[in-house]
């Protein structure tokens, strides 16, 4: 597998970093090279557009875009690239992330964004891993082991049940 980044993780603000740590943890666990950038569709529109337009040429296979509030970052990213874009709605202070969720999930037809749950940074990473696994058999194997371990952990909890 290439050493250059395969997944781009972008977010509107550094205040999104604590939530997005779960994305970094999964991508590190699977040993998939990724890059992280703070890019805002409204504060740094030029830089964001340049990043999105050149993403595929630079070797990225998918982009995870996290944003809160009027969260247009994932949708605008998807407008600039035909790479799969995964949107993470960040829990906002005023509306608890409902604003972020609806802004990201309600994309008009033609330009999709795969939206995960509010603060669903872990699932965003797993979905990105699944995309990479389509062309990387070693990642597919790791995914199979990951799911098997998760099932075992879940079943193991039955042994602790006492009534
Ligand atoms: C969005 O606005 C960011 O993604 C963040 O979730 C939210 C608040 O940003 P800050 O005001 O904390 O920089 O653009």
C-alpha cells in the first residue's frame, strides 16, 4: 500500500478535533495513511476548493469532512470532487447537532454525501476503511478480524450477566 495519504480528513475548525480523534484512532489502528486539515467552506473558501479539486489527483481515495452548525463543508467538498465524501455532523452548542445533521444529510439529489451519526467520527473512519478495503486485500483481512473481535467482545458480555 502507498505511503502517501489515501484518506483526507478535513474539518471546519480546530474545535472539532476532540471528536475527530476517534477517526484518527481507527485509521491508525488499520495503518492507513491519512492527512488532516482545518478547512472551512466559509472562512477559507479558496483553500478548501483547491484542496477538494486536487484531492483525487493527489492520490486520495475518499474524504471525511466534519462540520458543525450550518455544516456545508461536506456538501461543498462533494461538489468539487467525485471521490466519496463522508460527512460527520458535529454536535453544536445551540441545537445539539441537529442543525449539523440536517445540513449534511439533506443533500439535494445528484451530489451525495454519506452521512454518519452526530459525532459519528468512529463510523466515518470505518466506512472509509471499507472503501479502501475494496482495492487493498490486506485491509479487507484486517476488517474481517476487527469485526470478528467485535462480535467476540459483544458475546463475551453475556458471561458477565447476573440476575
Ligand atoms: C463549524 O463551526 C466547525 O466545523 C465547528 O463545528 C463550528 C464552530 O466552529 P468554531 O467557532 O468553534 O471555530 O465551521
